């Protein structure tokens, strides 16, 4: 879990964007920072010391759980690649895992399995289950 210095770094990097996006909503900088800490703080806590902010954002991926522990789509690689553009999305999600695991030791085991891929993207972990609604793979994660 991020410490005070890491939380300060996050707020310094993203306060302008978060405050602008949160205007006219009940979401405060502190609240959204807390959510980001919960979702990916363990990742950017490590990466911020080694990489640029843009690189940190690109590597804020995770959630490699699959069936039987995952109930949401896609439960497996097979589920994902069966959908239109699913193979392209799998390749992106797989590469995101491999790239992130180079820096985050806890993901090396998942990255060693060629069927594993990331289900969550960005500091707030936008879930891959929404690929069914919008099957446009991101140009870059």
C-alpha cells in the first residue's frame, strides 16, 4: 500500500486532471486518490521511482484472475479471443502483463503462463468486461 510520499507523488502528478474531471461531481481529489491507491497503488509505488509518469501510466495494469475465480467476462483466454477483435485485445492485454511483470515481482508467475493476461487497465483499473460493450482495443495500454 502506498505511503505518504507515494500519495503525495500521485496527487502532484494528477491533481489538475482529477480536479478538472471531478468538477460538478461528488468526487474529490482525496476520494479518487484513495480509489487509485486501492486499485494500483502497489504498482505505481514501485514504478514512480524508476520510470517516467507516462511509463507508469502505461504499466498500471493488473487483475489476472480467471476462471474459476473470475465471474465477469472474460473468464478465460478462450472467452476473449472468441469475440470480434478478441485476439487483438488478448495480445494487448498479454503484452501489458509481460511489460508490467518486468518491474513488479508479484506478477512474474502470471506472466510466465502464456494464457494469462490483464483484465484491468489504468490507475482506476477499467475492467476488460467492458470490451463486450466497446470492442475497440486501445492503441496503447
